[in-house]
C-alpha cells in the first residue's frame, strides 16, 4: 500500500506532532515532578543541617525617605546618589548617601553593566536534543512500515524480511526530509555540549594526583575528538543515503560505529579515574550505572549486527536482514540514551549569553588554571 504524497506529508507531520506531544507529556508527568521533588528534599536536608543564625533586628528605615518611589530609585541609580536595598517585596530601604552633582560629574565614567541577553535551561536543551532523533526515528518507522512496506523491505537478496533498516526507512520520501531536518536540529546543540563536557571533566582534574593529570587530560582531549567525529559521521550517514552512494554510506557508518563505541568506553574509563574514592550524589551514580549498561548493550548488539550482516551479505538467509536491522535499532537507541544521561550530569545548569566588561572577561580567562 503506497500513500499519495499529498496525503503522506500531512499524515507524517501529524504523527510527528503526536510523538512530540507524547514525549513532552511523559517528561512533564514523570521526569519533571521527580526532579523537583528531589531538589526540594535536598534543599530541605541542607536547611536542616545548617544551624539557625541568631535573630537580628531589621535595619532601621531611613528617616529621610522610608520608602523609595520608582522615580527616586531611578534618580538615585543614575546620579549614584543613593543605595536602595530590598528587604521585602516591593519595599526598598534607602540609605542616605547624597552626593552633589559636581561630585557625581567628577567621578569616573560609569562602568559597563552586565546584561544577560539569553538564558536557557541547559537541562531542557539536552532533553530536547536527545529526544528529537528518537521521536523522529519512531515516526519514520511507523509511517514507512504502514504506507511504504514494499519500498523499505527491498534488498539485493530478494528474501523474506519483516523489519526494515534505519537506512531504508530514512531513505524514502517524505521520511528522508523529516529525518534530515531532525538531525540538523540535533547536531547543532551537540557541538557545544561536547565542549561543555570537556570543560566539565577538566574542572575535576584537581581530584586526582598530579602524576595522573597529563594522561587524564589527554584522555579528555581524545573524548572530545571522538565525540566530534561521531557527530560528523552522524551527519554524513544522514545526508549520504545508501540509495545514493552505498560504498561511502557504508564507510561512514563504520566510522560512526567505531567512534561511538570508543567514545563510550573512554567516557566510562574517565569517570572511573575522576570519581575514584569520591562521594558521589545519587544522580552521578545513576549516570555512571546507565552508561555502563548502555555500553554493554551496544557491544552485544554490535556483535549480533556483524554476525547477521555476514549471513545476509554472503548467504542471503531468510530474516537475516531483519535481525541485522533489529540490532541496528538497539545500537541507535543505546547511543541516544547514552547521550541522554547528560540530564544527570548537568541537572540544574543554564546556558546564557552575557554582555559585560571585557576587562573582567580577560581577567577570568587569564586566571584559569593551565592544565596542559
């Protein structure tokens, strides 16, 4: 059964919309409340462990101006003639530090203020980045399996199969356009995330002995390189389909597989070095545990993929290609979920674009520890 394109496109977008809404509902229903509850309990535990400070009397209000109007606050800020401190919502206590206009003019020019132009939750960005290809892959599989069954099951052996490969369901129209658009949105945030991980690991080098720092720093650089090659290979496999250029597609896919497995192994090894003898939080332990499980799943699935690929390529066994496709889906899902563990590595961080004095930024960059 082949659906006309003027019907397939709206149906494809409808299925994708339903998948996105379903994943959003699952996140808001289960993940977000659990995270909020965990943060609340941790804050309550912190408050219970902190001794209560002795009660102090509130600062007296200024006899000249007990409350500052909006106009006086603005004038005080512009002329540097007063300091307003918020002691409770919508009430400002003004300390009388009046300065004459001549003294204000004689001062140095006002320093550049820090301005935040963009602020986004790094946690939510990582969730969307990780779930986007998974939701799109599910949408492409359902629509291609239902409406383009014969096209996605076509192989050179002409044998019976029931599961199409990822290359097959993302190589037909209109699924190929949807998959490529999704991967383009997915690759964009993954490049800065790779460098965020590099800086995150390098900030933990102080935990280990100085003798281990050079080798561990080299391992962090290797992880960054493997991650970037994996991202580039994912783009190459997506935009060079097996129908257009099979030899190039096959080589890029092998590169993606090798770099993905090496990246997982190097990440697990690095975590074992940095966290040796350290007291880890519940989320850190959960992240390390699932990284090891997903790496084991990827290794076993790779072995099964190679075995059934040989049976399909050289012997043309029935259902061999279906088993190959099954293990291919397991590898893809394990890879996506491995990167999804970033929600436990960065549970409450933010990404921001800040404008501020260049002197402060230059001072920060010059004061960073040199680890190389």
